[in-house]
C-alpha cells in the first residue's frame, strides 16, 4: 500500500515580446523616500520637528526568505492604503538542525549568511520606502519557529541559556549585527544603517535576556549605527518592565506585548507601563491581540490619550501568489486581511481593521480618507472553467467576473461580489480555484476578464483577458447522488458555500464518506473536493483516493470561503466503478463532507504514488522524495539533469511547480515541451537563479537559442509555478500565473514529449499538468 501526504542561434527569424512584472506602478508608490530618521526626545518619537505616533501591525511573513516579491508588495501596499504606516517584521531566520534539505534561512551558520534571503530583505526595504511605510526590525527570536537563540547557541554546541553568556556566541551574534547594519541594499544602494525606512532595530523578540547582555548588545548596535532607534525586545508580559532597559542610554523604545489570554487588567497594565516609561523612554505596545472589539477600542483610545507612542496588532496576512490568502486563525482571534472579510468576522476582522484605520489617521491628526481606487487585478490562465483564479488586488473587497465567446466581446457579467478569501497553504504548488463557472457549457469556448471593487464600490480597470477556455464534461458526486455512500454518524449542514446548498458534517471518530464515480473512459483526472468554511471545523483533513492503490491525501488549511474547489491530486482512473475517494473522520472536531469533482486532463503527475514509472531519466540523479508535506520528483546530480515524460500534442499547455534547493553558476530549473525522444530538440522554460531571469530557450539538433527572457527575483526555497503555452508558432511563458515571455517561433512544430530539466542545481518538482491548447 502506497501512502502519501498532500496538504491539500539559427537562421530562423524570431519575433519576441517580453512582459516584465517585477512590481506594478500602482497608486501609493513614491520614489523619493523618507526625509528624516525617526528620533527620540525624552519619551516621544520625532519625525523632524513633528511628534511621530502610529497604529501599526506585525507582519510575521513579510521578510521570510521563501516569500515571493509580489506577496511582499501586496503586504506593504495593503497596509499603506489602509492607513498603516509602521510594520514590525519577524526576526531573521536561523538554520535549525531539524530543517529539511533546501530550507532557506538568513543565517546558515556563524559568519555564513544567505545572500538570496538578504536580497529579498533588500526588496522589502525598497518597497516599504516606496509606499511610505516604516519598519521595526528585530535581530533574533527567542522561539525557534524559524530558528532563534537556541539555534545560534547550537552552532557552537551550547544551550539556549548560554546564548546570553558564552563569549563566542556573543561574538558570533555581534558579527551578524555588524553584517546587517553595514549591508548595502541591492536596489537602493543605501546601507541598512543609513536607511530612513527603518524606524528602529530591536534586539530581539520576547527575549529572556540578561541585563548585561542587553547593555552589551545595545552598545554594539549604537557604536555602528547611531542613526536609528533601538528597541529592547526583552520579554514583558504581565511582569514589570525591566529597570535596566529603561535606564540604559542606548535603549530608546520599550515595547511590551499584551494579549487577552494574559488575563491581566488591560487599563491598569497600560497605565503602569506608561508611568514606568514616562519622561524616560518611548513606549510602544509591540504586540496586542485576542481582544474583543470593545477591548481593542479601549486599548487604542488609551494609547492615543495617555501619550503612548504607538501600538502594533498581531498580526496581518497578505495574498498568496497562487491565489487566495496566507491566513490562519490564531486561537480565538485571527490574522487580519485588509480590508476585512465576512469569513473573518467571527474574530471581528472587519471591526478591528476599521478601528485600527480610524486611530491610525487620528493619531496623525487626519480624518479617514475614502479607500483608494483598486489597481488592476491579474487573471491567471486556466485549462478549466471550474477553476478561475487571480492574483488578488490589495485592499479589495470583491470582484466582478465577465465572460464572452470572443476576446473582443460582447461581455456578459456572470458573477459579482465574488471574494478571494480562500486560505492557501504556504507550500502550495498549484493555482487555487477561486470561482467555478458552473453555467459554462461543455464543448463551448469562452474568454474571461475580471475587475476589482473596493468597499466604496469603486471599480478597477479590467484585468487581462484569458482564453479560450473549453469546458469539459465533469463528474460531480454530491450527497444523495448515485455513488455517494456514508457510514457512521452524519448530520445535515447548510453552511454557505456548500455545493447545492447543503453538505454533511460529523465529529464521530471513524465516520466515513465515499464518492464512487462511474468512469466511462480511463485516463487522467483532476480530483477536486468542496469543504465549506466553519471556524471550528477540522482544517487538516484526510482523504483516500483509490485507483487500484490506496493513496492517502492530507489537505491542509481547509479554510474555503464559498463555492471553491480544492484540488486533491491528478491521478489515473480505470474505467468503471473501481475507483473512489474516501473521507474519514479522525478527530472529534467537526469534519465537513461535500461534493467531489472528477475532471479529465490529458496527463498529469503529482508524484504522490511514490514512483516515477511514467518517466525516463536521461541524465542526472532523479528520485521521489518528500518535501515539507508533499511527495516530489527530485534531481540532485551535478551538471545536466533531464527527465522525459509523456508524449503530448503539439498545441499544449504544460504546467509544473518547481523549487530549487541551492544556486550556482548558471543554475537553472524548468520544464520541457515538444521534445524529440532523444531530447536533441525541444523548447524549455526555465528559471535562471544566478541571473534572476525567467528564460525561454529552444534547442534544435543540439544548438541552443534564447527566444526571450524577463526579470524574476529567483529565490531558492520558494515554489514557483511555471506554465508554457504552445499554439502553432506562438509560445507564452508564465510564472505564478503572470505572463512573462511571449514569442513566436516555428522551429519545432510537431507533437513531442514533456519533460523536466535542471542545470547545476538540486531541485524538486510537483503538480505537473498537461492539457491540449
């Protein structure tokens, strides 16, 4: 039984068009940057001669080394247009002993720093400056979610507590601080210590630091960077603020954290902290959360009235590059998604955002302006009318979707007020469906476009047009349909988003549901499920896809708003009724059983059966491996690595997710199409990690020609979804659903094999999908 986990130069003339999407010119961006460093006068922060006060938020993913640049920009832009002008990022990542191969971190060891990860931090600072957002940057975490003090100590074979006392570890950490402060930003040319975008450095997050360590490190920071403010970062919950931090001349900001679960008197604690710091140091509430709307109002009002400099909510999330959102509930409250959605209002998401927006402007002496007009959304290409998706626009509440039989129209509005509030796991490797055009007729061809809408009803310009999309005949099995059976204890539910208006639920361990399709033609199918949202439902769900072999599929973060499908896997299904999908309740939390859809595709491989039997490995060292929570095809050999897949039509769309573990001279990873059996000729769309380019090449009888390329921040450790569309002599290359390269070439015109390729790089591949174009 195989088990797998899935959280859910030639004489031919070439005509070339290249689309570059390294950050759109959008409202809110400026180029001048900040005029002043933020300084301190007694217990006040100053922007020149003006007091500087704020309401901000914590963005725990913002500078994470696996982030995509478009996600970074969405996070900063959404904060900016919401009135938030201060963001606290999470500390720099540190390699941990438990990290799987290829895990990106900022710190790889003493004196060893990940240049690609810091280039992303360069971009964070660059974009924050363009959107007039200042950053608070901690150096290290007390916890080891992403590596922290324990891991710094482990580099030298020491324990966590020795981080604060061991001379060698302290010297290692000082060297790291020196590196950060003296780093030159690749995009701006400004040293970090000279960058006015940085409001303050922070020694760390919730540190259990000693007084002597705090004073030593604070003096070290200020000896190199006297321009910036420095926050303490010592752990302050219900206990009092450390007298040493208040007295230390190199500490400017005291930044305690407070949450509802601390179970302290909110008003008394805020008053105590203000009294302790008044006239001495600036007070910032570095994190707050887990409070009711009334308590948040009380906190923000107190901050404004008693002279506290600012407060930062924990925390805020942003759009996912594959559609939907990075978003997970946090105990009894949730991360915020600007401008707020009904699906988060069980945790008062919209109310909290409105309160923060109101006080953010009020603290600056300004009235709250209307929401700005939305920027143009980007509609992703798709092979299915059931899985429309797009790159979410910042600060947008909903979208209108239009359809036409011709790319020039006339256009028909088929849906309005469509939201994209679907939770997408960080490690997702395929586009997330956001809208199902259930009215599309199989065999017809359609074109689609969308526009974004803000809370004031202002519409964006129309997106790009995608198509033609030809709907296929699918099999959908819902409760009450032939092929649906259940065992155990189940009840009816009418949760919004349930297919047909109803779904089923169970909290009885061992209860099962089975969906058995009648497959009239054997072949490859995408298997999708519906799972309607409820805040208390189980989010990690176990499915089994049986096609002659049991395939166990865990789908993670099943926080799906309404009317969207979640892809389980692409599998080969035999003719008849010998295949099924089975759902099993494995905890006492409520599990949701809804419809399952089977959609035919030409070919696909998610590698979740643990074998690569349909692949021919022509060069390199290939294997099936586990990567985070999914099975992948992995290439580890030096030089060229090539794997040949199925024969496909000449006009074809090929999509695959790629992630590099490392980089080197001319290191690249990509997909292949229209390949001859010996791979002497083919087209390849690849990411060049050394040059930060997406490139489209052809190889004809062994001779290479570059057809087109575009800039791309190529970061090892980040999943990218590549797509190559071939139609006659037209070739279009996409990264994460965004068109990057558009060329014409007729050198290779016939059918051929699809394939995978690496050069001088260890890389993994997932979610290969092949469909006729």
